[in-house]
C-alpha cells in the first residue's frame, strides 16, 4: 500500500529528501537529534522552490497550537500523540 522509508534523525531525513521526492512525509519534530525543525524548514522551502511539496503530517505530544508556536504556522496536517495508527492511514489515503 505504502512504500516507507524510516529514518531515526533529522540528518538522515534531510539526506533522503535530498535524493528522493516522497509523496508524503510523516514527521515527529522531536527527532532523536532534536533537529526536527530543520526538516520542517526544508519541507517548507522545498514547496516554495519546487512547486507542490510532499504532503506532510506532523505528529507530536504537543498540542497543535504549541507545535505552531514552536515550529511555525505552516504545519498543514497534525496528529496528536497518542494517535490511532489507522487514523494516520486514513489521513494519508485522503490526502494522497
């Protein structure tokens, strides 16, 4: 159904985004290296530079307002932790 590339940290995510243009990105900005905001910035810039950017969904233990305050107002789709994995699948199917 979906081909998934999983990365543990922002450095790897940015590397993958440099060589692949995914249809969707599911991102927890609190990545293990604490640099999820760099990935969000890259996704935002990618959309401005390349045209339609990948669909991105942010998952976080923070509420949506706190995520927007911390990472910026360009968070288009959001799921709060804990979330039902089926909700994520439904959202991806709807957006793609």
